[in-house]
């Protein structure tokens, strides 16, 4: 497999990617049928979100059996075939391991509820407060209390997410043993990587107490044993020795922890996701309160993490999109007036950074938000929970639907747009979630017919990372740091150097170098080719990359 610093990882949300058996749900065979498309894009690994046995309350992030495939996605044989077909194309399959919690349908939890104390200790049960209320004031990330009362035990169990997702007790060595066996089972099957879901939440505090400053996350995030647990998994499963690519999803984390998570000397993970750059449009840091992108904050965060991770030899996963985030061309670009230009500019911002880039299904063709108009079009548990919470708070239907239009995770879960046939070619059945109506214009088939499409732009970005060592291995230096509309940076490695300039807005602007950078020539951009000059006027959403080698 490709050096992960020169690799690109494509994320698939299987439920919405490609339906091969016409039941309206994407499936494993559907992925296998699209491997040549992914090979054409030039990616190296495929990260699929979970397709394990699950009641689907959180679309598979509520796992009921880590070793079996949910029938809605297909069979183990079909997965083994996918692994084989991917390997033939030098594509590695990365599984999504949800080890912070299981579904309450998992046999471990069902045995716990049936009185089996061995399995009760697989979860986090605590006595309520003297007045009978929940053990702590912690809030679920999906709204409401993070505790659910169980009469038979006269105790509560912890669920940081939905109440059907019970948090595992990682203090229990039997839990860690079971989870390590599960990883070994998949490594045996030929899996080449793992994404660990909210893995920095697994180490809970020794004392469970109210969070007097917030919702509890500061008490259980990046917990006191997290690095110990990650080292143990790595060591006991031979993740590094088996060449496994591992990425941790780090919720509300810090640079200091991410250096420890991803510095190769620590032998914990290959890299990690953080989400600070995707909260710059959260008013008061609250997801469901809207504000425009705080561009200065965005630049400061990106620069802070790029410089900090380089200094401490950590490694970022760099991305805009995933199955939990709105579509970036709608969120920070202009999907109406500058669809192509802003999609290409946003892609360029990410793909020349220091880190491994991730492309979420449909991002490579500029898929947009869903623009749903009614609440019954939504499927996501988080979105439906917040709808009822905001309703109770007295917000109007119209205002809530506007907020969901901007923030719902369903924005990234509409069917992949393959062509301009019914349901965008995703299914011949009735899709589990509505298709975004712009599929007539925005689809793979159309992109593959146009030489300057967003698809071929991504293909070139992915190829350049393999060609130019300074992208994978180079230093990172911000440029025009004070500019109010431009995000620019320089990458240098041996005798190679890049200058990357991005106009983040839909208005013309300009940048002024102290003097004409010597020896650079045009590499890639989203308007016509230009040579580098001391002063450059940038068109709306214009991106320009110059290289010296
Ligand atoms: O997401 C973690 C998480 O916090 C997300 O819920 C996301 O950050 C949030 O929706 C933003 O408001 C992971 C998975 O990616 C997500 O799909 C799961 O729902 C969640 O964990 C629980 O497993």
C-alpha cells in the first residue's frame, strides 16, 4: 500500500452509495461495482462507515454484532469479495470500529439486562443521586440526559450518544480483550485499516460528578487512560506491525493529545481527525445556533494545527466533509453562483496541506446540501432529536427547518448522484432518503464527460500528492496571515516548493508579495492559467498554486 502521507482516503456511507439489489438501500455489492470508478479517481484506501449487524437507530453506529454483516448491506461472502476485488486494484479497505459504545441490541447488553453481572460490568451503570435523579448532569451529544434509568438494577447506564448506544466500560480488561479479538478477526480477513469512532471518549473519569461548566465532555474527553488503551490495542493487535492504517476520530480534542495520538514514536494511531475548523460557523460554539463562517478563526485554527502538528511530528487527517457534516460547497462555498469555482478552491485548500486528505462520497463531484423542505424528509436521529428539542423551546417550524437545512447530518447522507436517471442512478427501488433535486446537473456521468469537471480536478489533486514530495513531507508556512479573504500557505521540501493561494469569498480581491517569488510556475487553478506576479488580483473563489522544483 501507498505511504499514507502520499495517500488519499475515500469515505463511503454505504447506505447512500450504490444499491445493487433495488431495495432502496446502498450495499456492499454496490461498492464493489464502483471500484473502477474509485480507482479512476486515484484514491488509495476506502473507509466505509459501519455495515455490521445493527438496528440502524444511528445508521450503523449502534453495533449489535461486530463480526457479522447486517443483511441490509449483504453477506460476509460479498464483503470478502469486496476486500479481494479492492486488493486487485491496490485499494485498501478501512473499517469503522465503534468501540466507545454498543447497540442496546448487542448480546452483551441483552445479557446484562437479563441479570448477567459479568456482562453488566461491560457497561457503565451508576447509582442515581440521593433524590433519584441521574448520576451526573452530563448531556448526550444527541440531546437530553446521557443517563437512562434501569429499574431492575435501580441504576442508570451511560450513553454519550443515543439511549440505544450504551457506553462500554474500558476499565474492564474483559471488554478490551473482546475488542482486540474483533480487530484481529478483521485483520485476518484482509482489512487494511481502521477508523476508530469517537475513540478519545473511551477513558471515563474515576469519579463521576456533575460538570459545573458544561455538558460533561470536558470530564470524559481525552481521558486519563486514553493513551494507555491505544498503546495496548496497538501492541496486542500488532496494528503497526501488520501495516494497518489507523485514524482516530477525536471529538473536542487538543493539539497536545493529537500529537501523542499520532506521533509515530508513541505507537498509538497513524493519524487523527479533529473538528475545530468545522465549528467556526457555530454561534457561541453551539452547533444549532447559526452564524457565518468566522474566517479569521478558521485560518488561525488551520494554521495552529498545521504548524503544531509539524513541530511535534504528529499527523493530521485533513478534510472538510464526512457523513456528519454539511456539504462544504454549500457551507463555505457558493453552490448557486460559483459552484465549480468554490468547490475546486475548497478542495485545493485541503489537498496541499500537511496531512492525509479524505474525500467524502460525492464531494469529488461537488454534491450539495439536501435542501429538504419538510421534517418528514429527515432520517438522522440527531436531527430528529434536535427538532423536538427546539420545538419544545418554542422555535417556529420554519426556523427549525432552516437550521436543519444548514446543519443536519442528512445533508451528507442523500444518495450518491451517479447520473441523471431516476434517483440519480443510486437505486431502482424507493430510496431510504430523498435525492437532492440538482442531480440532473450534478452527477458522476456528467463529470466524467467534462475535462474541467470537479471530478478531474480532484483526480489531479490526488495525483499531485503522489508526484510532489513537498505535499507529503514538506514544511508548512502561512502566507498573507492578516488577509481578510485569502487563505494562503507555502510548502517546502528540499529543492521543491509550493505557493497555494485561495480567495475564500465570492468577491474579487488581491494579494501583494514583497517581491516576485523567484522560479515559480503555474501548477493548478480553477480559472485560466496565470504566471506568478508581485501583485495578483484574484477572481471570486479563485485558487492558484505555483510550484518551484
Ligand atoms: O460522531 C461523533 C460525533 O460527535 C458526531 O455525532 C458529530 O461530531 C456530531 O454529530 C456533530 O454535531 C461519530 C460518528 O461519526 C457519528 O456518525 C455517530 O453518530 C457518533 O460518533 C456515535 O457513534
